[in-house]
C-alpha cells in the first residue's frame, strides 16, 4: 500500500457527501485542485447541479450524484456510480449533515429524531458499510467522517449532539477494527466548531416523512439562535478543507478547527474520571 500522502494526488478518486455547499464543496474544490477526480453527492439535486457547474474548469473529473445518505440503497448506488465512472475510490468523506431542532429530547418528534439520526449517524454508518469493503479490497484508502466539536463534550443541542457523539464513536471503532483486521486504511474524524456553512438552513431538506414541523420551545429556540449567531463569524470552509488534506497526509485522526472549545473538552473528561455530572459548556 502507498502512503496516505499519495492518496491526495493526481488521478486519485474522492467521494464527498454533502458536496453542494459548505465544507463538502470546499473539500471538492480542494481535491480537484490537487488533480483528483471527485464524485459529488448531495440530496439537493438543483443545488448539486449548480455547484458542479460553477466549479472553475469543471471537466470529466467531476461526477455529481444525487444521494440521500440515510438510504443505504442510494449509498450503494453511489459506490456503483463511482466505480463505473472512475474504476476506484481512495478518499471517502462522509460529510453530509443536518442541524435539526434543539429542543429537549422528550419534546422532539419521532420524525425529527429519525431525520437527524438518519442523516448524521446512519449516513456515516451507510458510508462505512458500503465503501470500506471496497477500500479493503483495494488495500488502500482513507475515510473522513464529519462529526462536530459538539461530539466531544456535553452540549445542549438535543438530537444533533447525540448524532455527532455517535460519529466520533463510530470513527474510533472503525480505526481500531481496521487495525485489528491488519489494515492500514486511514480514518479521520473532523470535529468542526463554527464554520460558515448553510447548517442553519437544514430544514430546507427536512423530508415530508418526518411529519409536521413542531415549533421549538423557549429552550430549543434560545440554543438555536445562539448557535446560528456563531456561523457568520465562523471559519471559512476552504480553511477546513486544508486541515482535512493535511490530516490525510499526516494520518491524523482527530481534526479540530479551533481551540476555543478545548477547555470544555478537558472539563468533560475530568468529569468522567471524577464521576461528576456534566456541566454546560461556557461560551
């Protein structure tokens, strides 16, 4: 197997979910700048087509594929499309995600729970189950799972925080199990803080199957407003894409996009060791 640094190089193939905007689009652009071929996957057909058309110098190296990552069959079809078009896959970015409501869990509808967990958690599970066997067959590759800084410490973001803690655990388990299997396939878990993305507009992709929208209570509304206020001043997605490329090349597992939440992460693990109850993060 070649080194991880060789995976980000001309001719290699990346698959990026949630590629129509934000971090996913930035990753796509960065991979293309490295000479790679990229399969752009997103649930929004119009936005995906527009994003692909606006890529400078777009050519046959870009393949947009409409994909709902919460649907295992569609993720299987994404792999099939990738192999048909490019014959291989080397870097898999399980990046698609939604924000969802911030209401207390007991006030969150079953439909919203299934929607957020379906995209944020099952989307990563589906990506792992579908793509990792192909990486193992090739005996090379790297998986990047997008979690959140709120997957590393106790927050009050309801089901969103739950889904992102799960992604961190999935990534850790994947890394360990690959090593147990004797594989050197790389794994990185991206835990971004505030980034300038469209996460505040996630409801645009809320499926009708989730049922009627339940109005946020005062607690959920306050949490939503606070988080959304951080987005405009967040880190540019292009800088996050740079961090991801560096992480793949250096075989780095955890990637944080800022240091301001480190005290909250440290406080969580100190609480675990002491048996103390979690406390809300400051700031």
